[in-house]
C-alpha cells in the first residue's frame, strides 16, 4: 500500500518529524475512510503528482493538521512552488493555508498575489478542540490552535473525548459538593487536599516530611487564587514544592536536564527535554496559552494540555512532576470551573493507575528520546546531541489527544470513586458515632479507632483492636459499634 500525504512527504524529504499516527495509504476503497491505524485513500483521490507540495495540500484536506511535518516540510519547499499554486488558485483555502504556513516556517514573505475568499480556519472545529482565533489578514487564515504557531498542541475530537466533554464532569462535581452538609464538605475537601499531596509525592517515590506536606497543601490551596502564570510565579511554586535548598530554582533552568531509570549509563536515560534556551521560549508560549485558555478553552482540555505540556518542557531541574499536577488544578480553578475551594484528587487516581499514567507520558517521551544521541562520559555526566530538526519542532507541535483523554478519566475517577467514597465513609462514620454516643460513653480517640476498624472490616471490630482496648471499653460497647457499623454499611449499600 503506497503512502501518500504526510507520510509520503516525510519519507521523500527525509524529515525528522515523527510518522503520523494514522498514515494515509492508497488502498482498494471507493472513498476516504479513517481506519484505526491508517487513512484509506482510493487511487482516484490520491495526488496525481509526486511533488511534496501536492501531497501537503492533499494532507491538509484529508488527514487534518500535523504541524510538526508541515512546518519542517515547508522549509524544504521552494517559494516558487507555493507562489505558482497560489497563482493557480488564488482564492483556494488550502493554497492560502500553504502560503501562510510557508511564511511562518521560513520567516520570510512570499511574492504572491493578494489572498481572496472567505477566511479559512487552520483547524477544523468539528474535528479538533480549538483555541481563540488569531487572524492573519494577509492570507485570510485563522490560526485557531491550542497555543500559537510556534507552540501548539493538537486535540482531536474522538468519540471518547466528545462523550467526556458532554458528561459535564466539573458541573457535576460542583453540584455534588454543594449538596453536602458544610461540615462534611469541609472534611471531605480536607481529605482531598491531604491525599492529593501524599499521592503526588508518592508518584515521585517520595514521602514528604510534615513541613513539606504542609507546604504542598498550602500550594494546592493557591490554585484557587487564579493567578496568571509567569516565570516568577512558577519559580515561587517550585521553591515551595522542593525542600532541598540546592534544588530550589531562581529562574527556568539554564542547563540541560534529563530523566533516568535504574540502568547505568546512556541506556538509563529515558527522556531528554528541550535545551534550556528552547525550553524558555516554549514556556513563554505555554504560559500565554494557559493564561488565555482560562476564558476560551474547555477547562479539562486546557488543564491536561498545560499539565502535560509543562512536564514535557521540564523547565526546572527538579519538582517538574509535582508542579505539572498542581497546574492541572490551577487551570481548572483559574477557569472558574471549580468553586468554593473544591479540587478533584486526580493524583490519587493517577497513583492507582500509575501504569496508565506512565504509558501516557511515554507516548510522547519515548519517540523523542530516539532523536537524541547520548554519550556517557562518567561521574553522572552525559553528552547530548540532538538529531531532530533544527527548529525542535518535535517539542513545539505535539498530539495531546491521549493526554486529554487520560486527564478526563482521572478526574472522573477522582470524583466518582475517590471523593464520593470518602464522603460516604464520613457519613457512615458520623452515623455510627452518633448512635454509640447516645448509649455509651467511650473516650473520643478510642471510639474513633474502633469505628474506623469496624467500617474497614465489613462491620467487625478486629480482634487486635478488641484486645488493645479491652480494659477501657465495656464488651457491650464493642457489640454496639459493630451493630451500628453494619447498619451504616447496609444503608449506604442500599442507597447506592
């Protein structure tokens, strides 16, 4: 099956961009069909020319937008070819897109006729989640991506993503917590903040000290301050998240960073973020997107793009993972989508699905690792040689669809499994506490331990707990606690 479109251009021009996720191939079909692993193209629809520009125009029409390939390819295509196409179809939407992208890729002006025709979107809003429009009057082209022409994430409107957006998750979260008794709500949110902190550290294989834990919980509360992102603000967050004074940053990093696993030498290097000067530029674009997205992009989409985009850029030498998960909350709160101090404990869900989290990260990190030549020079030092395109397009233009879908799944679990379960636990606990206190007098801390033991063991106070407190608690009280716990568990089971 012959490749056409993006994959044809990538191979023909020897581009460093990654292969398209679904390459277009000529197959015996009667119409263009999007399959699971390729786009099936009938021979009658395929480009009649082998010229790369013809295949790029074809790809824009039938495959969608792949900015990593487009921007790298247009630096290899002559201005004369693009101008000739524009003279042939001066009002053609795809020709104007080609002119716009050529000028952006080459940072030069084409000697082309004035554009005519209605303004055309770069990203089809029915196929992609789009951002605020940035209009290019010269070409009558609307850049409407998630970011800018120098840094842009792509999010396809898959069936799964459309269903997730339609579920109105954040409105459901607000409605659920608004219905709770204020005291129960406050305790549930206190649990959410505490466990979000604990599991965000646990993902990094760290157990924070009491001071670090308190500082990170305070940081999580800052998400509701809705401050715009800036380098100074992110530096202050990094300093709060990192306890080692030697790892605290005073700016975005000025040296190359890398991630490694337990293997020694170059094989142990698992991901290499962009060089510091590129990282700084990309952070400027990401921060601008995050600040604008608060009012213009679906909040869950913006949260995932900002969170994963941040960790892929890796602007600090340490603390990037924890800050990336904080930024998920920051984006949701800055949009106003979560109210009254509510957060969804997504790190708790991520910790329970750590394998899926790692696989989502690796969809991006593994292919980029292959674009670096790493030489181990000893003493924990490496020499890095980037073998991708000179403009670092692999870091500028990335497909965030899987990251966004993962973010939705984790937020859904954070609400329906983690937060709801904890709230229901608190309600059962309170019911048992009230019933026991009406009948017997048991010291508060002892009664709390016994109730938790019973609720955690299907209504049975463990033998260890009975033995521990047998001289301090009447036997009848043990039986009453068990009876009340069984009733509370049965009642909640019937209600669900």
